C-alpha cells in the first residue's frame, strides 16, 4: 500500500482497507495511492510503515504482529471491525530508522509517537485505520474526532464500514489535541479529504508505504530506494 495525501484520491476509512481490491497501478505505486490485492491477501507476521520522499526512505518502523499468519485483508476486514479497536503488534517497533535530515517529525502520526499499532480504531461515529498507542486513542463511545493516524473518517459507522456522508474522510491526520467540543482546526497532511469545515489542508510530510512479510524482521534504513518488493 501507498498513501499520497495529495494525489486527488481520498484513502479514508472506508476505501480499500476492507475489500482489499486493487487501487492504482504498479507504474505509480510509490507516487500515488496504491493497493495490491494479492499482497493484501498474503499471510503476514511483520509490518513496516515507511515514510518516503519520491521513493527514498525517510523514516521506517517495523513491528511484529501479535497474531501471526493473518493477511491485512483479514486484519482490516469486517470480522475484525466490530468491535474493532485492536492493538495488533507487540513490543513496540523492532526496528526504527529516521534520516538525519528528516523534517516534520514533531507531529508525524507514525514517527512522533511511540507504542504499538492500533487497527480499526472505532469510536462513536468515527474511525481510524492505523494509529499508534502512544497517541490519543478515544474511548469507544466518545465522539471527540481526536484519534489521528492513517485512513480516517469523522462521520462513518466504523463497525460496518458504512460512510454517513462524504464530508469527513481524510487520508492522514497529524498528532494533535483537537477535541470536537473545543477545536475546529484539524491539521491534516495534503488536500485529500472531504469538505468538512474543520478539516484543514496542510504540508505533505511524505508518502506513507506499508509493506508486510512472513519472515523479514528488518527493512532497508533511511536513504535507501524503495521498490514494490524489497530484498533484505
């Protein structure tokens, strides 16, 4: 998977994650939104989240899944969305590499906070597909629009993958404390989001790519060039 938050395609909570259908093409896999159905259906024991600049690794974290051998299609599928709210990795990142010249790290949704990966974070009529436990994880019934990460929507049934409107999906929201009751300025990366007035376009920190493996515990460090398949 690759998420470009400014390519004109909204990769919110409901698009792609559950069905695992192909999105984009291999020719633009590292410059636009991309999902490969075969990879999404492959058993995975390890996951790497990579921030990159034009295909060059800027920062990477690698995690080990608690439950081995499940595919991302299963982990993000309907059976794991209700009640959702899974902490899916254990022990925090087993590898972390950040380039010396990497910018915008203070509120990056993956690299500014620690902890493990949380998938399908459902709370009231909101959902976030990937967040870090070191950030704010809203309570199940709390409608505060305040869990931030990759693949988000602030007006959705997160248990059934059903959008209530097209106002509030957004690709990437940065780490911030912006509860709905008191804050109307949700800082996003890029321009790929709905028309909800609280969603504010912002700088793109990079593309975010997701790789999975059944065996590889390490990923090429910052400065390396990415490809669709990585040899380690």
